[in-house]
C-alpha cells in the first residue's frame, strides 16, 4: 500500500507502516527525526501522487480547544488552518484519517468519527485525540492499560514542548498500521 503520513516530522507513524512492508512517506516542513522516506516540503505539493491511504496530523495551534482563549484574536490564522484541513480532507485519496485534538474542527467542519486515548493502546496517559475518517473503520483498542496520567498536558514550557505534544504514541501508530494497513 502507498501511504502518506502528512504533517509528521517524528516518523513514528511512518515507521509503523514501514515495518509492515508498506511504501510509506512522511511529509513535513521540518526534517524527520527518524531517518526514512520523508518529503521535506508542503504536503499540498504531493497530495495527487497516487496515495492509497493518508494519515494527516495538521497543525493544531489555531484549532485545539486548549488555545480557545486566543481564538478571537487569531480568526484569520484559524480560518487558514481550517482551509488547510479541508484541502487534506478533500484530497483525491480513498482512505483518509485526519487527527487533531478536541477543538474548532468539530463545529467548523463536523464532529469526529472517533475520539481515542493513549491508554487504549498501551500507554498509561490521557490525551483525547479526534479522528475524522474517510473509507476507514474506527480504530479498535489494542491494549487497555491502567493509569490516566496527563503527562503531555502538564509538560512545562520549553522550546521542545510543542514537538513533544505533537508526537503520536507508538501504540496508536502500531494500531493504525495493523488495522488500516491490511485494508483492500
């Protein structure tokens, strides 16, 4: 399967699919943290390259409810962010998952098809993550664990905080590859 992981610098989701033999590329404006097939640039430039599946992680800076107190002062940026998500959602790809935290997309676009938590996939943490799906089934939990720590939410300010908050948990990435990577 030819897979595009849009807006991913970490390489976590890309590697989960690669380990299962897929032709998978990550794409981001940043370099990748894990060496592998990575397009450094604008994902809009490669959306029409014949992908079978796209998992997109659009930036949530102007979309996440955690930043709602600033929305009134950032309406133009938020409108641009929503337009970008809609370009991803309307890409000519038959199977699409768009991931983002709880936020503006639920009212500006539509309610998510699913909200998942890391603790459903082997990580004892909370981080509600919305999935908007096209041509894909909902992800099934793979390993429910105890622990409901808010480590990501409580991370102190630092230059790397935004990167740490945006990385996909490996258990969720593995579930995506295992469950969506076998679809016809």
